[in-house]
C-alpha cells in the first residue's frame, strides 16, 4: 500500500488510513525514496536507532524546501545534525529548557493563562487557537529567549510562516513565506544578540553570547549556528505546544464526558495531557535518513532511503493501546510517542506539558462548560495536526 501524505483525506483525518497501513504490514511506500513506518513496535525502536540519521545532504533540503535561506538553516540547526555536532548544539540548547529554568516559568505561565482567558470567560466565548493556543506559547518562548514584549506582535506572523518550513515536503505555495520567515528572523535575532552584548541577563540570548566565547566540547559555536539555533528554539518552543493546546480543547469539546471526569478528579490532569498527546499527536511524523540497511516488518530498507516514522499512527496502534480511537483521560500506562525519542527527543517537551496543564486546568476550573460555538477549521499540514480556529462557548 502506498501512503500519500498530501491526500486531502489524510490531511483531514489520517487515522482510518493509518489503520489500513498498519493492517497492510506496517511498512508502506511513500514519496520518492521514502518508506513509511506505521506500527508502534517498529516506530519506537527506530526513533533510537543509530543506523538512522537526522543529517540530510543539501540536495534533500533543496528538494524539500526549494532554493532559499531555509536550506542552510536546516543544515545548521540541532534538529538536523548528528553527533558530535548534535551533542555540542543540544548541550547548549538544553540550557534554555533546563528543569530549573522551566520551573521558574510556572508562575509566568499561570499568570499568562489567566490574562488571556479572563476576558473570554466574561464574554462567554473564545477561539481556542487565536486567543489561547497560539499567544500563550509564543509569549512563553519569547520570555525564555529574551524577545522584548514590545516586539512580540511583530514576531508572531513570522512564527506562523516559519512553521511551514518544517513540513516533510513544503508545498510550492508556502515556500516563499517559509524562506522569508527564516531570513527575517535571522536578521531580527542577530540584531538582538548584538544589542544584548552590552547588557547580559539570564535569558537564552545572554547564554548564547557567553557560549560563543567559551570552548565547547567538539569546538566553538559559530555565529551562524547561534543565530539559527535560537530561531529554531523559538519555533520548537511554541509549535508543538500550540497544537497540543488546540487539539486538547477540541477533544474536550467533542468528549464532554471526559471533561466532566476531569472536573470531578483534577488529579487526572497530568495523565490527561499525555492522552491528548496520544489521541491527536501535535507532530504526526518525523523522518530519518537510512545510513545502514535496517529491517522493518520483515523487509530490508537500503541505505540512502528515507524512513517516515508515523508517530500519530503508532499512538493509535491497537497492538499497543486498547481501544485507541477512544479518548480516555485516565489511560495508564500511556507510552505515547508524540515527543519522539532517543537523542532527538523534543527539547520543549517539559515546557509543553506545563503549558498544556495550565491552560486546560484553568478552563476546567473556571468555565461552566466547554461547547462548540461554530465551525472548527483545520490548518492542513503533512507534519502537524493543527487548527486555524476552534470556537468554544464557555457557558
């Protein structure tokens, strides 16, 4: 069976097609040079398999994004590097998401949720995407990185366009916006770094300046690496969380019994966030380049091919999860794969969980009801499960 990630049926609701892929053997043809992996017991170990690479040749990026700034961007960021460069870069990036720093963000996140949702509660309706799922994580990651509040509305449109660059294949109509976002954000972050040198603080930009002059295991960071990885961290800090919050609210609107269950037992909330991550994974797929032959589903995939690992399908594999199509906020255990695994496990996973719990917890504590208030609009994407609009009535 061949998998077409751009099929409108896949973009609208991929889960029935994922089941067909799993039933057909778990390894399917994808695009040119691609094989698609859909079963949990194959995807989970492949996320950690050292025979698979995140580092693609320049020709791959040109095919995926077209010519422009995004090509060199993907060749510098931690997401698309292997050890030792990945180790060197991730050590630096991990400082921004250190447990101590993230814990310090708790209060900011809680205050921001209340600031965003109190007016919505007074009105009785809101859009879960434009009024919560997008502005909350963008504000949080701006705070972490050190982007001044006065610039945050300016930065937001470029954040949306930057996300387009991270598709497995960027459609022709999105390429100009994706390259433009990379170019604009590079210039903006570069200017902030130059200005911050005169007044260092505790934000990521200040840490980057210190790291630039320090000897790192594996060599010093280049100025280009610092700028591009700061741009990537900005993206990583909001895209997954935006999708997590939007899909969580949409799921609760569609499953009032589970919302009522969480109201009765708020201690279920941490596990409920894991279930939202499983039920409609914010990131549906990740890709790896095969460096050495690997066996999947009894078949051998040759070196030079690309494996597309369907996280969303693995999370719905009935061989691993009982009744996977059912939302169950008390599901345990719940070894969902939405944040990936191995050396490339999502840097922002802990922060995303904090923001998800804060947003959903606030709504359940303060809103008398969560009901549909209009048409839900998906944002079609090969890689992400996201929305443009989720109108919700709170009374």
